[in-house]
C-alpha cells in the first residue's frame, strides 16, 4: 500500500475542562487552532486586541481546555496507522477512544503515535486532547526546583521551565495572551513502510565549480529486506542524478553525488535563488510504498571572523561573495500563531525584498519558524539568522528539562536544515546579558562543561556544550554562534568582536540617534526606535474617540515598553516641537524613527569598508513586525502597513547609495549654539553592493531652508564606486554660509541643507540630504507643497518651493506606495507609484511638516501644512491669530465667502423630495416599517461650467466634503468626535457595507476626488448607504450618494441624499443642479421624530449646510 495522509482539519469542538455537560462544547472552525481564536469566533470573549480587552481574558491562562474530534478509517490488514501531532501548545494529554496515547510538554516538538491497535475499523474513533494551564504548571515547576535561581528579564519566572513560546507571557511590545491548543496540524497517516526524512550534506569547492556530497533518506517503520530507495536530484523536470540504494541497518539509504558547474543559491541582489528537487522513492519490488521530496539549494556559507585593526571581524560570505547583512529582527507574526497563513508569511518576506533587506533574524522568544516562513525566505533570497528558543533568562539544566530541549533542538534542526536561506544558529537571545546583570558565575578560562552545570549560570552548559554538539551531529555544515549578543566570552557590549545589541539609543544612556556612527560594532544584531503606527491602525483597536490622543490611558496601556512615555517624549522633545493631537504626534514619532534608521543604517553601512577592513558586517533593526496592533519598535505594523522608517531603510540599503553626514552640535546638554546652523563640516561617501566598479557623478548642493536658493557653489564630482565596498569621496569638507546681517542676531541666520545626488550614465540612482540639527530649531512654514494625482490614479506627484523634511502619506492596509517619508528638494518632483487594494479610490491624507510651531496645528493643519502662527513681542503664539492663520491657510471653504452668502439667497428650499428617494434601499434600511417621515429639499442650479473638468463622482466628493467638513457643521462634528456619536451611532438591521469601508474621524480625511465605499462611517453617526454614478453618455444624468444617520433600533433616524443632475439645453450652455434631499423619522413609533416648532431651525441649518457644500465646489 502506498502511504496515504489525511489532515484532521474539521469536525472539532472545544470547551473548558471540567464542564461535564455536552452543552458547553463549542464548534472549532478548523485545526490548527488555539483557545482564544475559538472563543472569539463563538463570541465567548471580546477581541483581546481591541481596547483593554486583553485584561478581560486573563482568566483563560489559568484554566484547562479540551479539544475533541471524531474520525473513521477503513479496515485494512497489515497496515500501520499513525497519528501525527505537529505541534501541541503545550502541556497536553491525548486520548483515543478513552486510552491515553500521548503526554506532551513541549510546544516546539512534534509527535508520531502508532494507533493501529486502538482503532475501531469503519467506526467512529474519538480523539480528545486536554491542555493544562501552562501558567500554573510553570509556577509549579519553579517551586519544584529550588536548586535553581530563575532569574528573568521580562514578565515572570514561570515561563523559564516551560518549553513554550516565551512571548506568550507578554513582552515589551506584546500582550499577555497564554494560548493553548493544537497550534499545528493533526495528521492521520496509513502506510506499509514510510520515509521519515530526506536531506543532503555537501561541500562546494572554493571556485564554485563542483559540489560534492551525499544524498540521504531515513526509512522508518515497515521496511523489509530487499526494499530499495531511488534517490534523485532534479533540475526542473530533468533528473541530473539518480541512484537506486539499499537500506542499511541504521535505516539510511544514501548515495554519493558530484555536480560539475552546479547552479548555486544566492541571496537576492547577488544571483538567482536556484533550487534542485531532491526526491526519495521507497519501493518493494514494483510497488511504490512512499515518496518524499523537497527543494534544496546549494550554497557555500562562511562566517568570517578574522583579527584585524578593529578587533575581530564578523560578516557573512556566500559563495565567495562578502555580504553586508542589512535587515531586520523578526518576532512571531501573531499572538495566535495558528492563524498565520502561508500567504501572510510570504507577504511579510516580500516586504524584506522590497526594502532591500537581505537578512532576517528569528528572535529566540518565539518559535522555531514555520516551514512556510522558511520557504518564503528560500524563494525570495533572504538570509535567516535563527536563535534557539531561549530568551532573557537564566535557564535550568535538570535532567527532564534537558531531555525535552534535546528532542526539541534535534527535531527542528532536522526540519530546517535543508533550507539554503538558513545560515546561522544562535544559542539564545540576551541570556549572557542576564548573566552580566545578575553577576552570575562565568569564567572564560574554565573549559570544563561539568563545572558550568554547577555554577550559578548553568545555561552555559546548554549554549557552549550541548547546542554546538547537537548542531554538529544533525547538520555538520551549519554555523553556530553561542548567543546574541556574543563576543567570544567577553562583555556583550564589546564593539570589537562578535555581535552587539546597541540599545544605548532608546535604552541605556539614551544616546542621540545623531551619534549612531560612534555606536556601531562588528555586527549590530539589534537596535531600534519606537514609533506610532498610522492612524487607521490605531483607530481599529482604540475605539473610544476620547482615548485617541497621546498619553491617554488606552494609548499607554497598549504601549508595553517600560518607561515608554519618558523615553519617547525625551527623543521627541529633543528633536521636535511637541504636538498634542494624535495625528501630529504619531507623525512626529514616525519621522523620529525614520531619522534614527537613516542615521544608523547609513553610518554602519559606511563601516562596511573595503575587503580586509570590514568594520561592520551587518545591521538588523529591532524589529520588522508586530504580533498585535500597537506602538512599538516595528517598522511595519500588525496590518502590514509600513511606517516611514521602512522606506528610510530601503533607501539606505540601495545597491548603490550615496551618504552624507554633517557635524552635529550638542544641544541636549549645555547651551544651544544658534550660529552652528551657518557652518559645518561634512563627509560624503558611496556605498555599493554591486559586484563591479561603477563610474558615477555626484552633485552636492547647499540649499537655503528659508529661501530655497543655493547658498554656496555646487560641487560636482566624477569618481568610481568600488565594488562591494564603501568609497570615501569627501572627508571633513567645510562649508560656511554668510548671514543676512553681520550682527549676531539668530534671526539673520540662513540655515541650509546639504543635498547630494548620485548619477550613473546621467540617470539619478540615489540621493541623500543632511539637515541642521535639531530639526525643532528650523522654520518649516510656507513650504507651498503640491500633491497631484494622475488621471489613472496610479501616480502621485509631490513638489515644494522650499525644502521639506519628512513628507508622509498616511498609509492604509493593502495599499502599496513606492516611497514615503521622504524629503522634498526645491525644483524637483517626486513621483510616487500607488497600487494595491483601494488604490483607484483611496485619497491619502498627508503631512509635509515634522515640526509644528505650537501644540495646536489648527483644523486640518496636520494634513494641509499650517503656517507658523503669529506671536507677540515675547514670541508666544496668539491663539486668535493662530486660529485665523490656520483657518485661512487650511482651506478655501473653511470660512464663509461671497459664494456662501449668494447660495443662501439663491438656493431653493421645498418640503417634498423625489419619489425615487423614498422608494430607495436607503429608505427601507433606515425606516423599515415605513413610519411617517418629515422631508425637505434644497436645490440650486448653475451653468455646467462651474463643474468643468469634474466627473460626477468628483463633484459629489467635493459636495459632501463641504457639507461634513465645513464650518457650519463644525459644532455638530466636534460634539460627535468628543463622544456624542455614542448616543446615536449609525447602524441598520441587515445592512451590509463594502469590505473596504472605512471610518473617518478627521475632516481632513474626507476625499476630494472620489466617494467613500458603501458602509463607511463619518464621525460615528453617519454611514454611506448607497451611491450611484450615472454613465457619462447619458443626455440627462443624475448621480447621488446617500448618508444615513441614527438607527432603525432607536427613535430617531434619517438620510441625506446628495445629488447632482446635468441637463443639456439646445443652443445654450448645459445646466447642473445640486440637490440636498433629506428625510427623518421615528423607526420605532409611527409618529413625528421631532417637534414641529423646531422646523424653522432646520430650515436655516439645511440652507447653511447646503451653501457651505456648494462653496467647496465653487472655490475648488
């Protein structure tokens, strides 16, 4: 019989252990799963990701949970049937038909159980798994081992003896969510004989011309004498090697192989990601019993650690090519690992390639990563540094612990060893720093492993004796590094050897990010800076508008970093003027993070240097991703929405890049020096990962921030960029700009940027800009930023009259921008490509200012670019002048203009509305019982020239933007945003919106060129119910959009219809009519919704709202 495999994915149910009634079982959609996923799906708990719901589910961690399913198997003689559990989280007892078949206590291991003798052939078999509380078991284990001191950084000591993803206990970027359940597949397998594994060991010659090695297959249960294994190696469909092998007494079939001129696997940017298919076919005579194959890549990997003038090098060499390993650290992709799909892993790794990153470091506090993760890295050419699963603690070495760890380590090495992307195993994350912090025993001269076991730091026995032994036995060609950070047993912060975690930025000394060049090491495997995600991501999980401001309780609750507020505010206030609104503050933190990335990656890549002088071999930011929606060090948030730092790294890691640094004054201690902005020294260099020399031209300009004009002569340089090296172009070049007056008055200063552009064959390849520091001292008013969208809506052109720092589009889930968070240079146009979900209909808010002149940027000022407000003779902002300045600059339709008063006089008000409005689907959702309604209608007719160049949708977008975003609606809008929407949220029984619907809270987010998707809400109380855009070919066409308010479940509801109707006229200019129709009702009682005596107020309010909406169109 040929092996058959069936995944037990459906038909499961679960409940809390101890609930004896069958009524407590709830359905499980599919396995793999975990408790929280199923409780959420069955509405037993609120979503722990939203608001403070994390606190409401902590009880789950202290309970035991049961999963069960039933299955049938056909009766078959002489066939072995196994159940395979690829991952059980964590303390699990498995029974089949009432008999215990497995007890597991390690989340990281898989299990195979022969159940042949326990099956009920052709009958239902009941499989049940009881998961005990890992939290309580962990505490018990700590108490049972008083001989060991469980030192821990991050959360509680109960995690240390439990072989479970350690971040489940919470971390400084993630929630406390103690999961349980069958987190990886459960598989039923039947066979006569089977192949357990297939792999290869090989060596590649120094010239890459030959690959010599051995192909292996391990045959498991059922093999007989005379069985054979055909080992094959395929290039596509063509077999380049085949050999039939006998099975040895050790169960191995093996064949020696030699390839001439093999196709090698390279990281992306250095060559192809070629892989062969290795196949093993087990046969008995002419009968095929089992077959297993996998894709493998051949590559020669070295970790170069050689003594040099800087200490001892630390960099990777792949197939003879030195690789600067710029990249990111990786934490688990979700708090619920069972719901991370193969596509999700691929999407994450595509971001690595998109940002020119070449290495991902799998952090030791999570899991041994999924096959889908590794497959994505193989396919895309991403190098993987993988920590073993030990993190920030002092681990014990009692026998049962070591036995479980050995099984875990050997299994996962075997599972991952064939992936060419995997280049290094590291023993742990920061456990040697725990040794240093708690002054545990560590004698570098002591070479006796047994003495290490008796010390106060017994985990050294694991990292320096057991792990290297197991790695060597399971995969002899693997590189092993005892920990991260690790420097040959020296102090973990030693910058001359090994890798370092550079946390003197943010943690430690809280050094300035501008000083990154002095903070590097031989390999920086962690560093970072916190930033908020984009607003849409925050609003999805902090739902109370009153909590949507910096420093609110919910903001602080969501940010898990210790001292986060003090640290983040220190860096913000040192470099920027601190805003108080959420949009502005989020943007400031994003620019801060992006600037930190620019300084660090530029400086440390510069230290890549030349062959023989590789001062820095790689930089890995902490961190690429988040496991839940939060503010953290991640450069991409949980929803895969990129922060500006992502793009800063992408620019710094371009294959050919230009870098510029300028001398930076000290203002964080001592006195600020106003005169420092008018002179500086600067360095200029080129960083190249290309494998050939390149002739380049570099142009350096010195541009006034105040006027946008050149303040010194342009420098033009022609040079050659050395391959795979840093080319120093200018060092300590001094530039000084004259002040506008000879006095020492700081107002006469003319601060300037240094802008370098690099050209190859006349085409711009890269650019960099060095700004005076700190940015908060600079005046960014009156930049005159222009943002233009192409008719096809796939290109956005951005330009400005004066230098701009940190122009940022607010991104959305599913959208893809070619660049973001960039600087603007006068006279240049930045063209951004836009693609992905909603690209054709989404209008992105943006800001062009990293600094605001006061704590309040004014209405719409964040996205429109408010001017610097007027001030009194002492320099203090005058609130009234600030308000007027912001209002008049932010929008032409914010204040009443002549067109507003003309519309008040000329618009026509009637009570009846069009019959088709009262017969619409919007009417039926809002007023399902057809109760009495009050209606009115405001119209005004114009020559069609007033909408020249506008489509119906664009005209309606402006119409509704003027209505909801104008000054007339301002008081109502403020009340709703401050919480009034809770009294009357817009919701309707049975109504289904578009899956791309959005929530709008800021009027600046109202689109100018398109209508919102159906189902979108404004300020919590208005919902897009329906829209129709008439074909342009219609002679007389009407287009409309409906906005419902209130609820059919309440005593007040209604709907606004915004309509535009175009009418041709023979011999005269066509006309266009704007129309605001309205009805309101009491959906619960068949009586008027409001007293008739306020009808006069509604008349005046409706006319004013209509006039404000018309003004927006006329003054567009």
